[in-house]
C-alpha cells in the first residue's frame, strides 16, 4: 500500500532503505507538544475565518488534547511508517474523530508546520538556558561574596602574575554568563516570529489570519515572507552559536577546576558529590564532571558546525536536507544544559584551601609590580626605570632563595639607596590586592561591592521573572 498521507499518485510502497533514510519520528517526536499546540491554534483560526466549521474545529481540538495526554502518559504508538510527528498526530486524529481530521491540513504544509514547531522548541530551550545561567550566576555571586578577600595567585601564561582574590576570579564568570544570556535574549527576539501559514512556500489562497495564529502561539508577529518562513533556520544557528560560546566559557572554568584540584596545585577541593574514584588506584579523586564539561563543549561546537554545513548552499525554499537540523541541535542543547548544571553544582560544592592559595599567591615574586609601583609613587621614578630596578631586586632575592618581603632592606638599598622600610608595607599579598582599587580591580572592597550589586540584580530579576 502506498502512503495514506501523500500516496495518491503512488502505486508502490517505498523501498525499505527509502523509509529508513526518510523517517524522522525518532527525533521529531520530541516536538509533539509544540506540534499539537500549533495545530490547535491553526484549527481555531480556520474556524474563526469560516474556512472549517466550528464543530469540526471543536472535534479537532478535543482530539488533539486526547493525543497530547496519550503521549504524556506514554500510551501513544509512534509509527515509523508515518515518517514524522506531523503525520503521526494527524493519523491518530483521524482514528479518533474520523474525516474531520482531514480538514486540519487546509492552508498549511509540513514545511511551515515543522518550522513553527522547531521555533517553539528552540524558544523553550532559550528560556530554560537563561534560567540555568541565572542560577549559575547566583551560585557564583554567593561564593564570591564569601571569598571577596580570599587571596589567590592570578595567572597570565599560567605563570604566577599578581595576587587577586578568589571572589574576583568567580565574578569574571558572572560577567561571561551575563553576555551569554544577552546573546540568547537577542536570539529570542529575532526567533519570535511565526512561520505558520506560509504553507508549502508560496502562502495560500484561503483567507487565513496569520496574525491570529502568531498571537495564539506567543509570537510577536508572522514572518513577512513565505519563502523565508519555510527556509530559515537562522534561529537554530544563532542559538547554537550562543550555545557554543557559552560552552567555551564553561570549558575554561572546567579546565581551571581540573588544574586547581590536581594534587600538584591543590588550591580547591571538590566533595565526593562531584568526584569519582578509580577502579585500580584507591587514592584517586577524579574531577570527572569538570572533565566532561570540557568535553561536552566539543559536542556543542560540533552541532553548530554540523548545521552550518547542512544549510550552506541550500537553495530556497524548503529542502529535505533541513530535516537534519534537529538531532544535532537537540543533542547540543542537552549537552550545554548538563554542562551549566554541573558547573553550578561544582561552584556550590568547591572548597578553596585558603592557606595554600595565599602561599601560592606570594610565590614567584608576585608582588614585584607593587614594588615597582612604590618606586614610581614614592621616589617619582619613571615606570620603565622602576621596572628595571625591581628586576634587579627580584634577581637578588632569587639568588638568596627568599621572598621579596624577606629580602633584608640593606640589600634592596644596595641596588636603590632611596628605598625605605615603608616599602615593606606594599610587599605582602594582602596589601597588594587591597591596593587594586581601580574600577573593575581586584580589591576586596570592590569585589564585595560588585558581588552585592549582582546579588541585588539577580534577586530583582527573579522577582520580576
Ligand atoms: N520531517 C520533516 C522535517 O523535519 C517535515 C517537513 C517535511 N516536508 C516535506 N515536504 N517533506 O523537515
């Protein structure tokens, strides 16, 4: 038997391989709720416009509700022979309500249907990701407040550079997450137009009301060009681009957790909740969650690349290639969601070893810049000269194997006679961070103020949301 949805001009069944390559129900079944919502909006509009009768629309609506609850309860049989979610729903509808089901597909096509369903799905993903990132920020801000004055080494080139505070470091990720959220919010604005009613590609001769269906589905307006409406997948690409950047942020933090928990560094400890053991080495506590966040980033970037390649060079309008837009994207979104939630858990869980951090912050002559700045400020030395003098003092300390603040004053004076004992006041790691009060700097009072401001912002947003 040929396909009962489109088989009018066919006399033979499709080949098994044709079915195998064509079927999309294993993936697009995840769009069932969106598909049913869009069909309900479409049926109600058709009745309001006098295109179908009110009684047919009522039966269609009731039948669709029944299908929604059947799927929700796990009692719906998805049939591969029916290809995709649209035809699975419509076929069940005709079992439930008879011939009136056949009127639902008036003035629409699977092309505008799938574009509508996937927009609604990605819109939900955007909203969920925004909420997950807000929770991530909240966790970071709370820990930052707690550690506004906890000194740790700041690195450039992964070499000890200058002391910073742990709270400052955590707040850097709050800023990144804020930009990520901004990208997702922008994408949502552009996404929020309805393709429904574009039909196959050219629009329809029926007097439909696209504004009404757009409104019913929470879209801001209908898309203005029917060819564009069925061809556009920018909304997925944009969301995946934002997701890829966000995942990269997560991976950088994850990598830091891997480094910091290594016994070689030992700056933080994760509890048993976020570590795993080794089957052979009983002493091991591995930061698997952080490593997997690092790796999942590859999946998200892969999903973006995959879809860019699917879309590249596709002529207008709908092409079947576009059916391949969903699987990778859905997997990429799921990977990002897990990564954000795992990072949030680790932020709440981690315990810094404050003594070790402080010790490490002072290693590698991390306050050398403070000494140079003191020479500039107090002795009015040009910075370049101060840099040179400090370099010679650091070399002296290194020769004696002592830290800068343990180098006898006379030895400093042998290099620069005008140095006084006041210099000792700027050589500790605490005084170093305390002095960095420039806007955006690491001084504990800056960090505490920033963390409090973020907390207020996030709490206000939570109340509004
Ligand atoms: N399963 C299809 C997809 O995901 C739905 C649209 C099919 N359209 C068509 N003309 N065959 O893209």
